């Protein structure tokens, strides 16, 4: 209540100053300034004022009538002019004082807001900016709160406005805030830091005097941004030895100065990645920077690794990059260097999504789920069916185990990414697990390729000598320890390399090659093995006689061998070219998600012994139901 009385008192003093300062003008030109009407709750009460005809009348808005001379508005009063106009707000009243309202009424009164336009509010904001020379620091701070409160209202009112209106309103706000903040600077011999936090705006004013010590000057920062400026050197270069810098952070200005106002040659989606900030030098004639200013922006939206970040500043009607550059960036922050002061922001450009991308996401989810089903069926078959002693399924079983866990974790990570990302440690752990599981799967694919090559070369089961060398224990050591060593070395060298925005391996410092490097080596070796397998199989089949049974068996053998192309992970090579063609991307997606399907088809469905055991199982199942 006391603060409200203080505001009213300051407004009354301000009104009196306006009236007194304009007495000479109004008498000579026939202009009279009417005090605010008494019938609005937030205006200053007054028993009477001078109307357009110089008569003392009761204080009501309609007393200033649209008769000749007419009326128009100004802050805290009505201006009666002979030409029925006033430069500060020519369209607010349309020569009818009955349409005038106090700015606080427009902001806080729902009924008033229904009749209020954004243009009306912005005209009052412009008038406030033009009056800062008459304000005390306390009055300026009160008006700062009032202007701040209008931002949300105006943002709601201008959603469908064209660019020119948005630009005009945005510039008006920037001008009003800078003008009001300039009135807040207080003289100091050492240094002084003023902090003002409003609903939609944060203001920091750092003033440095002639007796300031450089090491004692505090940093200037808001919740979402930090400014590193050498204000001490700027003050020393000033004749007075003093200087001040204002640093403002706006939450709502991006609704007016939209990221789409960043004009680029390519058609991309522009996203505001930071709050809009302004920095300006005050109370000094020396506006030359001794060195570039460094701004650190905290990202307010999710960072897309495929996006491009730009440090931009507002240049009257558009965002441009002249004089600003990105020094470094990560998923949370971007550091910019600028050689001048202005209004700044971080804008991210990303490619526009297409309908085909949405279809690919759906196709990917469906294919991964289908693949998980067949991985599970293959594992059940390997576990429950009886196999010939000479059949070595250890590689196939472990391929299924590794890829089943990797694809399941990959699917769950995508589903709950927004929740997982909040826990950075959990995000990094999931990235490390995915790294290990996929690498172990590739090592097992290589082992399977070696075993298949030996099998085809001998056209029989692996000899006993080779079984002694390639026993299950030895293969497990190779399959998992190699992948574990790669992951442990990666963690030791770059511990911060895990936990990107998508909870995967970060691309910083080329760390992604801790995964791509081993994968490329294994894929190259498997391609060589596969080519040798095909050549060896072809030469072997030529030596066989042409009996029907043998030919039939040979065709099955050829199909199994060709299907091994997928089992060995060779289609992963398509991933390096998936951006070239939509067809390649779809093939990559389908083939890699269906490794479990091909394993189940080759080693379960097309295996005669397994099919017989399937028949026995289903007969028993049917007989059991009949007995029930």
C-alpha cells in the first residue's frame, strides 16, 4: 500500500512539473494541459482543471470535449490544441478525450483491455520514453515496472500483426527501456551495481567512477546471460573518468523481434536459442570499445546438433551477424564475441522437416519393434531346441543378445528422452551402454563372419582342432572384452564425451570416432570375408553333381549365404550414404532393424531339425488343449 502511495505521489509531482514547465507555452499558444480524470482508479485525483476554453470545471474526462480547439492525449494529461493533434500520440484519442485512459488502467483492467489496442499501449510507451529527462531515478524505476507489465499484453495482441508493426513495437520497447534505464544511473566515485528483476525483464546497471579499482569491479550477469566488458578501461578513457553500462535481458521481446527476421539465403527454421539482451554505454562520450565484448548465452531451448548457431544483433528492422561471431558452443551454452554494443541474441537454423521424415520416424519405430520380436524368438529357439553337437551358435546368440538390448534401450531412450535429459549422469550412462552394446554386437558379427568362412571353406562342420581354438569361452572374451576395452579407453581419454542432447556420443573433439572407427574396421573386414565366402561357395558348387536333392540343398545354401550379408551387418555401410537418397535411407532403416528377422529365418525356420522340433512342440500344445 505504501509503495502504491509513493507511485501516486511521484506521478502527481511529475504532472505538476509538466504543467509548470509548459505554462509559458500554453499561454502563448493557447494550449492547456488537463490533469488526469478522476474517474479512473490509477490516475491522480484533482478537484478541477482548466478546460479547452480556460474555464475551471470538475475533473472528468469528458470535460475536454472534441470542440474547437480539440483534444488529444499525453501521459498524465490531455493536451488541448488548436489543430486537434499532438505529435507524441496523434491517433490515440482521435480528438475525443472520452477515449483516453491511464496506462495502468489499460494493463490491469480486464474491461479496459478489451477495448485497448496494441497501438494505444505503444503510443503511451513512446510517450514515457520521451519524458525520461524529467524523471527522478525512483520515478523511472516505477515506469520501468509499468512498461515491463505491458509486454505480455502487447504480445497477446500482436500475434497476427505484420512484420512492420512488430518491428515498430519492438524498437519502441528497446528505446523505452534504454531511456528509462539511463535515468537510473547514479554518480559514484568507485563503482555501483544496480540489479532490478521484473516479471519479463532483468536490468543490470554497472557504474564506474574515477576512483574505482579494476579488481573490485563485479561481473555483469542475468539469469540467462553473462557480459564480459572492460568498463574500467572505457571509464579511464573518458574525460570524466566515469562510465556506466546497462545490461538488459528480455523474456518477451522475441515475440516482437522474431527469429524469422534473420534473413538468410537458405530456407531454414529459425529458433531463438537465448533471451534477447541489450547492452549500452551510459553517461560517457567515449563509446569506443577497447576490446570485443564477450557474451555467454544460456540456451533456453533444446539444442539440435544438426543445427547451425549464429550470434546476431538487431539492426533497426532485422537480425544480422556483422561484427559478431561464435567463439564456442555446446549443448547448453554459446559464447559470442562482438565488436560493438547493441541488442543481441542466439538464433539456431535447422532444416525444415518434411512429411517423409515423419513417415520415416514411424517406419523406424515399427521396424525396430518387429526386429525385437524376432530377436526374442531366435533366442528362445536357440535356448529351447536341441542342436547337433557340431553346430556353433555362440556368435548368433550373442549377436541377438547385444542387439536386443541395444535396440530396446535405443527405443526407450527416444520415448523418454525429455525425462532422461534432465539427469545428466543417467544420460551419460545410457550413452555409454549403447556404445558398449553396439560395439559388442559388431565384434560378434565379425566372429560370425570368421566362423562362416571356415564352415564354407571346409564344406563341413568345424574340425575338432579348430573347435579347441575357437571354443565358446575364448569367443566370449573376444566378443565382450574388446568392446569393453574400447569404451573404457574412450571414457578415460574424454570423460565428458558421453551424454549429448540425444543421450548419445558427443561429436565434440571427434569423439564420435570412438564408435565409428571400430565399426568401419569391422564392416570392411566383414565385406572382405563375405566376398571370399561367395567366391569359395561358387567354386565349391561347381564340383557337385547335378542331383536334384543336391541342387535343392545348394539353392538353400546360396540363399543362406546371401542372407548372411544382413546378419554380418554389412548394410550398416548404407548409413554413411543415407543422406544422399531417400531410398538408401529406407533400405538402411529396414535392413539394420531386421537382423533378428534374418537370423530367425536362416537358422530357425530354414533348419530342418528345428522345424521338426517346432512341429513336435505345436502337436503337444494342440494335444494338451484337446485334453483340457
